[in-house]
């Protein structure tokens, strides 16, 4: 097999592009399971991803000082089936738990809209503690351009 300089350059460029994509891709895919495990350790329980927990944040935001966040948990909020508390975690922040909200069955809806600070691009995790002890979670990747935790 005769290799020319052109063949070597093509192979090198292709390999370099693959490595660059692997290192420059957001940490979302590789760290998702680790983030959920970390949050479970912080809470002291097993956190389960759930479609009933909705965490809505922008994928990119220019500053980490005031990142908008909307939370909603699909729950009837009856005495037998309700959300006790929602906690929000940003594992890359100096203070990991960034927000906590308590709810009362029959008197509230498990819905919150606020803004939080983020130190850098990271997975944000919302965990809903249900009345039966289940810990249901949702996570989303947020890419902020500047540090909001100075």
C-alpha cells in the first residue's frame, strides 16, 4: 500500500476533527448520570428521572447572573398524591443547592417561575419530593457565557 502525504494529511485532519468534537462537546452527554448520582448523594436518596417533572431553561444565556427558570410537576396536589418540596441543584456552583420550594396539598399548584445564578455552563437538576418519598427529577443543560457567582 502506497501512502502519500495527501493521504496522511486527510487521515490526520479527520482524526483531529473527531477528537476535537469529543473534547469540545458539551459535558451534558457524558456527565448526565454522574450529575444525577451526585444530586442523589446530596439529598440522601435515589433520584429517578421522570416525565412528570418539567424544568424549562434557555439552552444558552448571555450571563449567569439571572438565568430564567420555570418548574412544573404534574400532580393532582391532593392529600394522597402531592409534591412536598422541589429542590434545584447546580453542581458546578459554589453553593450546590440554588433553590427550594415547599408546597401544601389542596392549597397550591406545583409550579414556580424564577431566576437563578449559574457559575458556568452545566446541568441543572430539579428534584420533586413526593408525599410517598419518591424523588422525581428533570435536568437540563444550560450554557452561560459569563460567571454569575462571583
